[in-house]
């Protein structure tokens, strides 16, 4: 999922665009239409149109979209080394709508009907390529259904008022709105740091030497380093981790957590809910 400057170097910008476009010919088409529109306005547009649409694009191309400039800036200031949604930095929607209106103004009634029909046909033909708008969840709490389901599993299983759980970002920002008795092992600052965090065996060794159980739990859950089973078990016990929300696509960690003393008490579509059994 992540794209790092250190890995791709000068190809970082291109890789971001490729990753964003994926197999969507619709998005590629929008990008091409935008480029054509900018060139048209550069040649045929008024001074005002060039000021609004052309010159800013030139600035973007010389800075943000310039791999020799942007990658150096990102690396130097650590703005974001993972991924840039470059596509949305350009005023693509605004310019294309403007050009559509400009075309319609020059058409008679029949021409306008033809242009609008053509736009409708494109949307019909490309409907599978258009990213759907996010829909609100159907439950009364207006939150991710998987979050609600996981919280319900914990609520039905727990035998004390408040519990501490380890879970990733999909749960962090919503689950306590639904059930405040489920406390997160990670702080908000830690959750943000985890996005770009990378560790080495040296980091793990330092945590072991310092008996830093919090760091060990974090490393094991996020990176699955090789840690002595008894030490890992002690870390989870000392940190008081009652529940762990684990992706179903991490069977190796599931097996290790079972050895530590956790059992599966339920599951959602994509996650297993494990409870400390001692």
C-alpha cells in the first residue's frame, strides 16, 4: 500500500500516479482531458483564463510534479514519505466543468443536447470505473459496521466494566464513540506515528533490554519480530491487554498470540477478536 521516496527515488511521482490510477481508464481519461484543456487555453485562452488555469499548472509541474524537486523536498523536510495523491492537487474537476460550459455556450439547442447526451453516455459506459461516493452505514450509529460488530462481541464477552484492547486505525477513531468502556492500548500520537514507523532488530533488542513492555507489544502487533515467547507473554500480561483485534490475514501472529494465552471469542468480516485467557 505504501510508496516510499527511499524506495522509488525519482520515480516516486510516477509511481504515485500509477498506484492512484490503477486500472481506472476513467481517471486516466480525466487526466488526459485536463492536459488537453490546459494546452488549448495556453494557445487560445484569454489572459484571465491562462492566469487562473494555465500558470498554476506550470508551477505545479515545475515543483510538486517535478521528481527532482519534490522528492528532495519530501526527503529533506519529511513532509510525507509514503504517498501523495498528486492527481487531486490539480484543479481537474473545475477546469473540465469550465470547458464543458464554454463548449455549451457556443452550441445551439441541438448541439447542447448532443454534448450532454455524450457526457451521459460516457458516464454510463465508465460507471464501473467511477469511484462510488462513500455511503453512510445503515446502522443507527452511523459508523463502520465492522467496528460496531467488533464492539458488540467484546461487550457480550467481557466480565469487567472496562477493558483494554489492541486494534488498528479502522477501530481507533470510532469504537469509543460506540462503547467508551473499550480503551485503546495505542494513544492517538502513537497511532499517527505507526503510519510511517519502521523498526529494526536493534529497536527490539533495546526494548527487551529495558523491559519496555509497551514497546514490545506495539512491535509484536504491528511488525511481528522474533521475540522470546515467555517474554512476549509477560509483555502482554504486564500491559493488561484484555482483547486483540487481529486481521484474519495474519495467521502467523494469530498462532503466536494463541501460544501467549489468547483465545478467539468471535470475529467480524475481516477481523478476529481474541481475549486473554491466562
